[in-house]
């Protein structure tokens, strides 16, 4: 069953991350940040659950769930015994970068809102950074200096023409 899923993934359309202009190394950096974020969420979530405060326990359980979702989305080979792992990973790969950014940042903020402790802040920092990396990729590449200079020159010319028109209108 997993062999047919891999064959279906190879024949399917390319993920939009390639269409958005993400380089291969940036894509791997985002995936690595996601895996490290999952590990930090899981460890911090376990530490957060060792308490008597119910909100800390809820935040810890949420962080462990975040870790599982991050691993499921970014590294489905870690969840190879979960039958739906490849399907979920393919659907997440089809999402645009800004959608992943909102999803990952939102997942990381919820435990911090539940229980603002150092453990939740440090545990969710890398998961939040994964969302930030995806958000930065959604912004696109930085423009070159020549195009910015050309745009600035066009704006100056337009401003000078408007200024000249106002002076001619007054005379």
C-alpha cells in the first residue's frame, strides 16, 4: 500500500513550493527547522506535563500534538507506521508557503497563550521559526538594485512633472 502511495506522489503535480521560487537548500532548511521544532516541542511538552497545574498540562499535551503534526508534515518517513502519513504530507506539500506559515505559527502560539512559561516559550520557538521561514519564502526574492533605481527615477520624473504642471497652472 505504501508503494502505491509513493508511485502516486511521483506522477502527481509538482508542489507549489517549486513554483514559488523556493531553492532546494531553503526548502531543506525549512524541513530541518520543522523537524527540530518537533523535537523541541515534544521534549518541552513532556516537561510541561510534569506539574499539577491544569493549563500547563493542557499546553504540554498541545505541544506534543504539535510535535506529531510537524513530524507528520515535514518528515513523513518518521511516521511510516501511520497509514495516512504520506497522504497528509502530500496535501501539506500542495499548500502555499504563506498557508504553512500561518498554520505553523498559529500552532506554536496556542500553547504560549494557554500557559506563558519559559518551557512553552523555548519549546515553541523553533516551531514558530519554521512558520517564519515559510512566511519569508512567501514574500519572494529581494529585488536587484538596478530595478529599484529605475523605479525611483520614474517616481522622481513623475513628481517633477506634477510639480511643473502645478506651476504652469498658477501662471
